[in-house]
C-alpha cells in the first residue's frame, strides 16, 4: 500500500508520544496491523523484564526511565509490537533492503552526534543482557597526537568520546561539516574508526561492516578507514577486499525508519 510518513521533534516524552499517537490516529486507509519502534538508547528491550519498553539512563533531558511502549500500547490496542534500538532497527533495515541483503553476519555502525551499533549474528540481532553499546568500546589514544580527552561523560577514551561528531566539534572548537577533505581531523577520525572496526571484526568474525550517520557523509573517510583497517590487521587474516567489507548503508539515512517497518513485519509474521 501507500506509505505515509511524518516527522516531529523529540521534545518531552508526553508530547512526543502524543504526536506519535496523533499520527497513527489520523491515518486513512487500512487499520494498523503491527508496530515497530526503533528508539535512542539505552533501552530495555527484554520482553521478560518488568521495565521492558522503557528508556533507561539516557543523556537526553527528561527521558530517563520513560515508559515508551506502555502508553503506545494503551493508545493503539494490543497489537503485535517490536521494540528495539534505532541502530538495531537500522541494521535490520539494511539486512532486508540495503547493504546487508543475504548476509546473516554483519555490523551496522552509525557515526553522528553519538556512536551506536547493531550486530546481526547467525541471522539474529544480538541482544544478550541488553543491546550492544559499541559506542563505548575503549580505544587507545596517543596523548601526543590527540591531547583531547574525549567528550563522553562516562568514559574518557571511548569510541563515542573520541570519534563522534560531537567529539570532532569539541576537539577543534569548530563545526566539522565545513572542514575541507584534507583537514587533519579526518585522518584522526579514520584512525579511531578503523581501530574500532578491527576490534569488531576480530571479535565477531563478521562479513560486513556498514558505516552510516552524519559524519560518514564525509565520503573521503571510507578509503582512509579501509587503508588503516588493512594496515592494522597486518595480514593476520584473509578477508574480502576492504571495499566490499567496509561500506556505506544501502538505505542511507532511511535505514532506521525502514528497519522499524521490517521489525513490525516480523512481529506480525515472524521470519523462520
């Protein structure tokens, strides 16, 4: 059928949930069969947990411990509902329609204001005790090359603290979207991202590493990251050509919305 789409700012929990319910209530056409939610995190995505569907301790003002699923369920009726992180949703969208079609093992990493990642292993999203927090992987930092101590309020030298868009802006005290392709910020950025990808590749033996988010709009980063990745592995493992292993998302910025649709479709008719 036809797709309807809307967007609205994330303000207070009550206003944001009201806006979402208003959109669903105003729809014309078929009744809603299932709902898929891809949320910023951290979030409780364990259906057996008493706080399932809640946002946990998040830096987003006013959102810590918010029940997101409860009010949506109350407003929409007891529909099949999938609740996961925005990056897990994006990973699932990439598997269905994007750069991971046909793959049971891959990582989707978004590099924007923050850094987050979704992992698919053996054809399933990795959940474990919660959801992966790839953005808080610890990385080595050369104090001489990069005296900036990181912008994460929890960890000094974590991936998000060193390589998010926020980190680039604070390190250079300037908006990086205007930096030329040969600005030294990008060489440093490629170093940190390649180090993180090497860790993920060695830990997960994954088949593809998909890099999305606003920072990755700097297309010059891809060849720099690939070169550094190959250097860091030092011939230890046979791997596909780096151009095939480290790629941009096939769905671009639409991966998250597409993934929430894919999660909803699975909630309605689970894939074997």
